[in-house]
């Protein structure tokens, strides 16, 4: 009888332990900034699969959707306020909250270098203070943005391009840069670009090659202007309060998978970028290459625009960020 009681007590402890373990599994609600068919969303969903595989019984991510759930430009604020636990969104989408996030796009270094030299830790501090956010990864990096035009570009004597006829769709990230070039700038979310091109509201667009054709924009923009400018700045981050509430085990899983995926996605995007560029060329898109002095001035203005805007908004960390994010 005594032995049976001990066995029952032991079994009860095992069941309680199992129940406790199951109860501790945390589900994080997440959104991404592009529609599900876009390459960036697909990349994020792959990250989610890797977290969920590694975090079974501890931490899981439930993807609620994309900009149809929370518009991309509002995702940073939604995370700050705790309305969503995790976002997959470019830093450029919420510069009004964290102006320093522009350093990710202005950077000439790879994410691994930024982690090694202390740049990531500094950004972690800034995002924590200003956005109530914990950064997990800078994903899908290593590529830049291109300008795409409906009409054939006009070359200038210095090897550059006449920008004055362009009515270009832009994001807040590169609006100032385009204005310095003399373009007419219209800020639109990605979901409105197709109709704007179709109706002639705009005759140019700016976006990475990666994911461009998934919106159908290449139907209208038959020219791609090279070289690229900036670096893609897509971040995976969490509401800091939610992050702080996680167990050390859950935090370690998220950190480990994030660092691993950051490296994986860098390699994947570079290869996919080439593939998608070739596919659009095969469908008739042509490349217009800036040359000589015109090319040099284009790249110089791009680099200067980002740092100038950061200086204007909040100069506190700019000298240190320049040192850590630029070669």
C-alpha cells in the first residue's frame, strides 16, 4: 500500500511537471510588412518555421498576417504599444520613432560585422529606449534598392541621368535623397503602387529587385537603373516588455535562431536577387547603368542624405553610428 502511494505521488509529480512545461509554452503574435506572396514575407515565414521547430514546448510564433492586419507604416507603433508581439518590418517604416534606424540602410557593413563591432548592441539600446523594442535580426540584407522607370531614362553628359521628369513612388526612407536629385516624390505604401503605375500617377518606383515582380510592378516599369543605393533594412523585432517576460530558455532559442537565420538569409537573398533580376530581364526589362561622374554623385548623395537626416532629427548617436556602420 505504502509503495503504491509513493508510486502514485511520483506519477502525480511527473504529470504536474509535464502540465507545467506545457503551460509555459509562449505564443508570440507576429505580422510582416508585405503581402504573403512577396519574397520578404516568404523569408519571414521560413524564419518562423525555424523558431517553431527549435522552440517546441517553449516558444512559438503565430503569424497573424501582413499589412492587411496592421498597415506596414503603423507596425512599429503597434509593437511599441504592445498591440503585437513581433514585427518583420524595415527600420525605414518607423523612422519617426527611431530616426537612428536609418543607419541600417546607410550601412556599408554586413550584419555579422555590426554584431561583432558593437553596433548591434548600440542599436539594441536605442530601439529599447525609443521604440520599446528588442531587436532579433537584420534579415534579407546584402542587397540595395533600385530605381525602376516606365520610360527609357535620359542620359546626361556626365554619365548620370535626368531625374526631373520622374514622378516616383518612394518610402519615407529615401524621400529626402530623391528630392535632392530633383524628382517629384510621392510616398505610397507598396499596396497602392500597382494602381498608381497603371493610372500614370507615377512613372517610376524604387524597391529592391528581391520581391519586385511579386507585386506585378515589372509589367509597367521596363527599365532598371543601376547601381543600387542604400542597403535593405528589414528587421525582426519584439515588444521589449514581452521579451523581458520570456524565460531565459525562450530568449536563448529566439536569439540563436535569429543569428543563424540572419546569416542564412543574407546568402539566400543575394542568390535570389540575381535570379529575380535575370527573370525580369528575360521578360523585357532593360538595365540603364549610371556612369562616370554622374554615378559617383548619385552614390555620394545617397550616403549623405541618410546621415544628414539623422543629424537633423537626433544627432546624439550619429558620430558613433557612423564609426560602427560605415567603412
